C-alpha cells in the first residue's frame, strides 16, 4: 500500500468514525453530510470523494457499527466470570455488547428507517450483510460444542431476538435487573434445549 493509499484509507476511517460518533451522541436527525464533514475535519471534496451521497455513507456506517459491535462482544467475552455457567456467560456477553453505544446507534438507524424509505432500503441491504457477521459472532460466543447442537439454529435466533428486545427496552428501564433475570431464565431454557438432541 502506498502512502497515498494509506492516507485515503485513514481519511475514510476518520469520516466513518466521526459519523458513528455523531449518530451515537446526537441521533440520526443530526447526521448530515455537513455535520459529518465538520466532525471529521475534512473538506467537502474529501467527504464526497469517499461517500458521494448520504446513502453510501449510511451503508458504510452500518459496516463500521458492525465492527464496533463485534469488538464490544470480544471485550465482554474477555470479562466474563469463569465461575458462571458458559451458556449464561455467552448470553450475558452478547447482551453486554448490545448495551454499548454502537448497538444503540444501530437501533437509532432502525428507528429512523421506519419513516424514511430511502434509509430503509439502504439498511435492508446493509443489514443482510451484517446478519452474516452477527451469526458468526453469536457462533463464536456460544462455542463449537453448542453450535454443534441439533437445536442450535433456533437457540441462536431466539437469543438474538430476545437480547435485541432487552436492549431496546433498556432505554426505559432504570436498571438491568430485569434483563439479568431474563438472561438467567433463557440460559436455563437453552440448557434444556441442548439436552433434547
């Protein structure tokens, strides 16, 4: 990679990081090409060179959020208590990642897409690709023994759906106590499903 290529890549990352940080801090309504340009400290030409329109920026933004979400899962997995059940640890780590700012930014995009058909279309394609990454992250969190289970597909799908719901409801909850109880109960159900092979 040449120095010029490295500079282009660094500028692209700076733009995406600025856009992600804006989305996290101020929500989708604050996300404009002008606000991203200012936050990234780049010229209009540099922004438009990398992202000619808001749709392309948003699609790349989803990919950037996915990378941050994966990093949050890895950090959460590394902090899990080894004395706690592996299944509950895995589910707790995934939930912990969904409580972090990158996933909250993803929720912000989903919410805005409800009334923005252009954003909805961009997200449909981006989320299809992100879904593959999500499945890989969930596989890694649960580990090969659980992934090999006959019921794993249902376990993974239901885990993701439940955790997304818990993360969404977290905005109006005063604590994570209810979520922790739900995670513990779901871990018990998962153990039962694993014995039904």
